[in-house]
């Protein structure tokens, strides 16, 4: 039986109502001791043993998977939607999805460029269905219209690739409030809107894969891009929570998620030139390299993809358990000296 949870936990008149205090009697009688022992023996101990067994099995599975080729699924004949698909990484993702035999929806706020990408896909992959669609991913109504248009032209979406994003070197005190709001809308809220619109159909068909193009800055904090960092950290939390919800709802074998953590991608010339002028030492990769790694991750149902060098993968995997002094040293080696802010 399904349960809807839409509770804001507030009283009708908006007043605060404190919870009733529990009886905090300090007396420790025999019945309470018996109850505690019963909980330990019948609940805590079995669960601890189960946890240890699962840990050993998970480790053995990890070793096995590391040495065996991953089993690949087919997405041929499915409909794939790529937001921000007109240029850069989005364009490379469209080409790779077409290569896999998907019908491709190229969605972008820049419709003429999206149409050019669609034409290039048609020319390279004969017989593959591809259409361009206009969308402002930061606007919920625009995303709703996008779903209707894609379903009318190509059919229900099976592979949703949320790639659209704004590259912004803004710290907390930089940019206008409108700039900050736009970054949050495009880099984070757009994922809420697209997933809300397309997930229902995937659940109904019990088939779907949702991809979020995050960033290494969704794991590693960088104090010159606080606005961008915040959206990517939040996106990582959103996608991992979504994955757990699929599990709780018994959908983990049918619906999958993939979070991609790319480093530098050689896309917009102005952005690459700007970072190179700052002499920041960032691992750079081509859009094609990153797109291939992401779609390979989709085909093998990987929840995380880190399309970069081995040392980048190692740092991302273990960053949360490393001491801050070590991670700052690594950042200094990678990035180099960062100019100080004037504010």
C-alpha cells in the first residue's frame, strides 16, 4: 500500500505548538532492564550480525565486479531527452545516445542551435529519430510544455539527461540577486521540475534512467564559486535521495540514476580562456570523452561516474573522509594560487 507524505508540520493558524514532554522517570526497575536486554538480544545483535555479513558480501562483490566486465543493457529504441543539448557536452551526449539507437530530444533555450544539432544527428545517424525543442529549464511551466511536446512528437521519455547548467565564477557576495536566483533555478531547480514531470511515466512503465550532470565541485568545495558549488552539492543530495526513494518504493530494479562528476570540459571558449588566464591547473577533457563515460555508466547502471583521471576518481571517492589539511594541499596542487577577493 502506497503512502503519500505531504505534511508541512504546521498548525492551521500558524502558531507553534510544543510536543508533550515524555515521562522521564529516572527509576530503573527490573521490567525496564528486561525490556532493554530483550531489545539487545532480539533486535540489535541480529542486525549487527546482518550488517557484518552484508559488509563482507559487499566487499567480495566489489572485488568481483572490479575484475569482471560489467553487464551492459540496451537502450535502443528508447526515447532520450537531453537538456542543454544544443552545444558542448549536451551535443556530444545527443550524438552518443543516437549511436545507441535512441530517439533523441534535443532540448535547449537556444532553439536555432538545438535545431542545428538535430540536423547533424540526422545526417550522421540515418534512421534515428531526433527533434529539437525549446525549453527554459528554470521555468516549471516551460518544462511542463516540453514534456507534452516531446511525448506528442517522439513518445514517453525513458532516458532523462539533465545536462543544462550555468557556468558561473561567483562567490557569495558577487553578482546581483537576479544572477544568484538564475543560477539556482537552472542548476538545481530545473532538476526538480524535469524529474517531477518525467518520473511519473517511468514509474508507470517501470522503466527509466535519470542522469544528472553534476561536477567535481559537487564534492569538493571551492571558495570562489560558492553559488555554483552550492547548487552542485544540493544536486548530489537530491539524486542520492531519489535513488533511495526508488529503493523504498520497490523500483530499484526498474528505475536507475546516474550522477556524473566531470572536472574541466573544453566547451565554452570564454570560460576555458578565463580559467587559463587565472593559471588554474584543472584536469581538462573533451565533451566526447565525458559523454562516452556518462553513457557507458548508464548502460552499466552505475550510480556514479567520474569521467577523469585516476587520481581525480580517487580523490572524489574518498574526499569526505580525508582531513581538510590534506584536501587543501591537493586543491593547491590541482588548482594553484587563487586570487584573493576584494570584498
